[in-house]
C-alpha cells in the first residue's frame, strides 16, 4: 500500500516536477536574463517608458488590422460594423500612441496615480471597517498604494516620463529573481527514483 508521501510525490510528478528538475538551468538562465534586463530598465526608465508605449501602440495597430480584416471576411455577420469600427479605432489609437509616446505615457501615468490613490483608500477603509484576520496587511497595502499614488501624482507630469519604465523594470527584476529561486530549488529536487 502506498504511503502518503509516495502519493504526494506521484501527484507532484503529474504536474511536471521531473521536467522542472531536468530543466532547472533554463529557469535559472531566464531568471538571470530578466534580472539583468530589469536592472537596465531601472537605469533607463525614461527610455523604457517610451519603448513600452511604442510597443503598446504597435500592438493596438496589429490587433486593429486583424479585427478589421476579420470583419471584412465575415460581412454577413450582424456585428460586422461594430467589428470593423473597433478595428479602425484600435488602428487610429495605436498610431496616436506611436506618434506621441511621451504624451501617452503622461496621460497613462495620471490614470495609474489615481488608481493607486483610490485603490489605496478603498483598502484602508475595508481593513479598518471589516477587521478580518490579518487585516493589518491589507491596511499596510492600502497605505503603501496611497502614498505611492500621491508621490506619482505630486510629480506629474514629469513622473509620466519615468513611472511606467520604473514599474516595468521592477516587474522584470522581481520576475527574474523568482525564476532564479525556482531554478535553484528545482536543481535540488529529488529524482523519481529517490525516496522523498
């Protein structure tokens, strides 16, 4: 009869544990690459902000062209005009973003600041009113969001040139470190022949 530990290892094996252990080096290499790219992005946050806006603009253009082409291929469908107009709107907005990445970043940064402020206030109110278990963590989250939103808003419109690049860099850095840690942990996983 199988023990609980053996059943647990069998369950983990089913989700690709052996595959993860065999390819730990790829996870580690990707993590290191993302850490390096994240540090570069943090060091050149203005460039990263503008590059991100241009990338988003081109995504909108490509998506709009594809949606308009889809609409033209299905002319008999009742939603033809909505599909076509949505595709055209995506293309127009995409070209506006690509033509003015700085202005787009400034406008988007204001929206991010307002999202952080109102999201922070909401979390603070919920944490103080509901007082569920570990409510302090939600309160801390709300306070950090509120302060971050106010800091971004107080430096706006100048913050519009670096905030998005900073956020992208931080995300890449943290994602890279998590992959590095996963790769190092996967290296030490037991093989399927070894007892748990």
